[in-house]
C-alpha cells in the first residue's frame, strides 16, 4: 500500500491533541514560495552530550521515519521547490541509510549539506558521503580544546572533530564550521579562527547559545545582553581577520542586529538583517515527521502538523505555525522591541532566541543595537531565570529581563530600574481564540 493510500484511509485531522493546530483561514494566508532551505533532523540519536543541545539529543525518537518515508519526503521537498537540504541530528550519520538519503537528495536536483559534531566521521564514512554527493560538511566546534570538550561532554571530542574534518577533506570534500558563542567561548573566538582557517574551512557560522533544551538547565553559560558590547568589540577583530584569512563569515540568525558592524558582519549574505525567515524561506523537519517553521523551535506548540498525516505541501501552505511569521506586523511585537527604531525591519530578531527566553516571540534583548542604546542611557540589561525547564526537547525555562544602572555603585544602591517579565502565548490563528498567560507573579 502506498503512502498516498495510507493518507486517504486516515481520518481527516485538522488538529493535534496538544496544543490545537489551527489551519490558517484562506483569507489570512500570506502566500510564500517553497522553502529555499530544509533543515532535517534525520535522527535524534547522538554520540555526544552537549550542554547546549536544544532537542536534548541522545536517543532516537520512538517513531522515526523509515527509509521509504524519508525518500518520499525528499520527493516532496523537490516538488515544493527546495534548493538545499541540511541534514542534522542528533547525528545524521547514526542512521544506517543516511548515505542513501544523501544520494536521493542529490538525484532530486537539490544540494545536500550536513552539520555534525564529527565525533565518528571516520575515513570510510567520509568517502561514502563524498561519493554520494554531499556538497559540504559543517563541523560544530565550540571554542578551544578544553572548552569544547567540556561543552560537548565527551573527552577528546575536539581532536576527533578535527580528524573528521580532515577525513572529509582527504576524500575531496568541502568543510565549514559552526560555533556557539556563549560565556565560555566568547573569549576564544580569535584563537579558534586561526585554528579553523589552518584546517581549511571555507566558511564559519557563528551564533549565540539560546536558552532552550540543555542550555536552559545551564543559564550560567548564556551570554548576558550587556555582554554584547564586549562581544562585538571582539567580532570587529574577527571580521577583519576572517577577511585576511579568506574565511567567509556567516552570522547565524540570532546574532546582530543593526549595530555599527551589521553591514560588515553580513557582508557574505550581501544584505542587512530583514527579519526572521522561519516559515518564509526555511522549513524544519523532525525525525518523526513533525514539520515546523524553524529547526531551532521545538515542542508541540511549534509543530505545524505531522507529515505522515498531511504531507509537506499542506502544512507549509496552510498551517498557522508555518505561516504566522509571514503575516505578522509590528503590532505583534512587545516590550522594548515594539518601540525600537528598527522594529518594522528587524521584527525583534530571531524567534528561536526570543521565544525560549521570554515565552513568546516579539521581544529580544540579545541585540547589539539594544545594548548600545542602553549603554548611552547609562543602563544595562541582564537576564535572570525565574522558572526552570521541564526536561523535554526544545523546552525552555523562563527568564525576566532586568534593566539597571551600568554603574556598580548605583546598581547596588538603587537596584533595578525596570523589568520585562516573561509571557506565554499559545499559538493560534491570528485574532482567533486562545490565551495569554502573564508569568510575572
């Protein structure tokens, strides 16, 4: 029996048990072309224990897609017009059929890349990946050896990542790097760049650690908003040196925005920040077929539907979760971001950074411009956790943003100037039934 036959026999399902998954009414849909990128969590199985892992990877999901189902997903991505499929995990190579899936993506006319911790990219795997047609492999390397091994939870993981990188290069492949910036790694960006350039990477994606999953259990590693002033002083040097080393710097969507380094930071993208692209040009696929607008947003509230039930096209075009970013306006922003000069263009930056922090998108203190504006007023912002995470994948604790004097003596004497408390909004149809919960109490 084909997948299409199975779907026809299933009852018509327009909602998920928890939370409600409301289809966006026809008149409220903002039409978007197909996704340019699909980021596909091929399996949740993982061979590392990263302290900042959003999905809390380790074990496979109970009902991950079969090989046949994965090949059908590839065909649907092709039909939807995707140009590149990025395989992630867990660790994608822990699926025995990952080479077959890479080959199918390439044969469908799409580019295929992979992001990996690289712990077990041995010579045989590397050669098979290159033969199957993978375009580039991005290795996740956070800081220098001691810091990386601490964050990844596996002694020797730094050296093994570099060995995996060399194995890909020896097989004739292209390599890049992806690094998390947090309180432990911020001071190691410059020496890390030198090592990465010597290892032959063509691009370096840098992004901040966001407070979801395992990172929600380790708030001490998160950057404080006031640290962005020091961070961007370092990034000024990083940008300059990366150019000299001919390493293309590629900032993640959660790094920026609109400070004096914005143009240089995003030079490789040939544009300034223009708002979150979740569900606009990117689609996320979970290993059990859950479809969401962003690979870094998880939990049931962000899943637009089950691929096995609805297929990719319907969820991409009709579900609220995949479409709400396309239709939102500045009236969906709140707190400082609602009044910001750049509000209409920035739209509060990265949704996957703001929502896990404050419970709902639309207000984001992880912003260079915002830190600069606070500094000019003699203020700074810091985050303080008020509720821990539950222990599930992509779950989040909740934080408040405390605004206070940057002068330590004034701060000690007068305390906070103001706070922005977390809020939780259920994702429902725009202007439809739902609820807001203020967790300030």
